[in-house]
C-alpha cells in the first residue's frame, strides 16, 4: 500500500482533533462494510486502504501519542476483521457502534 489516497488531506490531518480523525476513519470503515455487503470487492478494498491510511496519519500525529495503544489495537482489529481470520470475532455492528460515538462527539465540538 504505497499509494497515498488522501493527498490533499495528508498535510492538514494534524489540524483535526482526534475525534474528527477517528470519525473520518469510521466513514471509510463504514464504506468498506457497505461495499462488502454490495459484493463490490474492489471498492471495499479501496475503502479499507483509505481507512488504513487515515489510521496511519492518526498514528503519526504527535498529539495522539497518549492514545496510541487504542489506535494501534483498533488498526489490528480492523485488519483482522476485513482481511484476517477475525480471531477477535468482530462484526459490522461492532464497528458501526465503535465509530458512531466518535462521529457524534466530533459533530458536537
């Protein structure tokens, strides 16, 4: 995954709060779920790659250093769910609920 999907967003990512960052990640995860349900493997894969890229931007943001444990674990679980063996037994509802709260909080900033 060497392409940068969010070329215009990369330089501004650190200006977003952690809530806004996670809400954007959640939007891409939601798209991954939606495209998977529709059977469009390529679009689902692209959405997943975009989500992972945003997670990586979030990891690299210095203000998030105290949240790295959760962010890294979340990345691990997303990869496990969408391309791994789902050893953590995640499901679509779990991911929608997880990111819903970030979206709700980001809208109320």
